[in-house]
């Protein structure tokens, strides 16, 4: 997938901004996930309070598989997924299947 997306970065302690960046590219063993929700974990409060410009947060997310690498098994485009991945306050993230699982729609 090509194009631009929004990403939240930290601009300093307790300050953030939204920037435009290219949608990340993935390899044959990775998935591109469209993030629908990222929660803030208590472990991110100190990094948020002491942030340097350009730092990123977000590691507990849910989303939908947008694209799959050719060697990824057990997932399909459109699957609802949840897992751990860094920098998830953005529209798309690249993840490996190791830390991600599907979840039911109802």
C-alpha cells in the first residue's frame, strides 16, 4: 500500500503532535494492520512525561489486517486483530504474527 498516513509523535514532555508520514512497507513475514484503537498503558506515563521530540508511544492496539506478506499464515485480509507492537498511535503499523491474534466479531 502506498500513500500517506497520520502519526502521533511526542513533541516534548506531555506534548504531542500529528504529522503526515508514508504508510510503512512490510516484508514477506509481516502484516500491515490498519489501527482502529490504541490504548494508553500505565507504563507509558513516565515516558510521556519525560518525552523528547520525536519519541513515540503505543503498544496495545486493535485493528484490521490491511495487507499480508506472502509467507504469513493463519491470517487473512480483513481479520480483526489485537496484539503488541510499538508506535501504534498511527493509522497503520507493521507487525509480525508472533505477538498478534485474531478475535471474534461478535
